[in-house]
C-alpha cells in the first residue's frame, strides 16, 4: 500500500510539472510590473470524517504575486477527492496525499489527508474503535474490537489446537478477515476505553461493547515463559495462568 501511494505521488508530481511546463509561467520580464511567485505552502495534515469536507487553502508567496493560478490533485480519489478550489471530500477509510502546484515558478506543496475516527465510533467492519495511535504508519492507525465475543468458553491452547487464537485468525466479520487476538496491552486498552466507562482522559462514558463482567476473563495473545495472559473485565486485573488450563472468553480485534 505504501509503495503504491509513493508511485502514485510520483506520477502526480510528473503530471503537475507537465502542467506547469505546458502552461508556462507568466513571470514577466525586466521593466514590467509582474510580481513573481516565490513559494507555495499548504496544511501539513488534515483529518476528515467520511462523507464530510474540508477546505484547503494554498498560500501563494508573496500574497500579491501576479499569477495566483494553481492546480489540485489527489493521489487516491477513492479515498478523497479534491475540487479545483481545494475542497476535499472524504469518501472512504484510509489516507491520501493532496498536491497543489502553482502555475508560476513550478512550486509544489502537499498535504496528507486521512479519515478521522473517535474512540467508540463504529469502525469499517462494524466494531468499536478503541485505540488511535495518532497517525497512519505501517498501514494502520486505529484498532477496532468486534461487536461481540467470538467464544465464551475456550482454552488458550497449544500450537495447532482449536483454541483462543484460532477463533480470531481468519474470522470473517463485517466483510474483513484480518481479525486477530489482542495482546495484553491491546486488551487493556479495550477494557479502559470501551468497558470501563471512562477513557484515558477520564471523560465519562457509558459502558459499550457488551463485555462480560463478574468472574469472567478474556484471553490475550501475550505469552511469557509459557504462560498466557488474560484480563478480568470486572476488576480490570491482568493475570497469567500457569499451564493455561482454564476456559475464558475471546474478543477479536483488527487494525485499519
């Protein structure tokens, strides 16, 4: 995905340069009153909700430059489109690069545009968003939890057995098959931001996700010294079970 975006961005730059070369820059000659463009700037990054718009503004330097004409392009129009005036419309999950080029001087600026989700929003697969790392990297930014448990009574198991991990691997849910068993830290984020009733900034929430409380535990994928970790969603306690002889619940997650 990242290589594809880089290739598209390069092609966009070539297209922009062709636009500049073909149109020509009216920088004027000696003795006239033309003021040449010396630079162009744009927002570094913008987050937009799917279906919403954001107006980008290219700042031409100097402000009184004679030729203010620019051209806008998006590296992935399936994710976001940009109009001839810089109005960006978010269409799908993901991120794209918006590039603006000035006709005069060949100056180019770009802005990374990504879809915005808040904690507890419905994710692309119909789960609940419980983690946002702040920006897209390695192909993802958010984690969403499945809307219900994949098992209520299963062992962590050994390699190759039908166990907690296999309940998540290859799970077909919401049109996606990239679900996996959360790590102990991811499981704790799920507990804090969905089930506990408050997020990490102590803003009040109602519990969501339908997680079991009481004495029920949820398995994580984290294993240390042959012991798998789990978490009790009633008290928020993380624990490790020697030999993993117990049957607990499973809630799958996915990154996007």
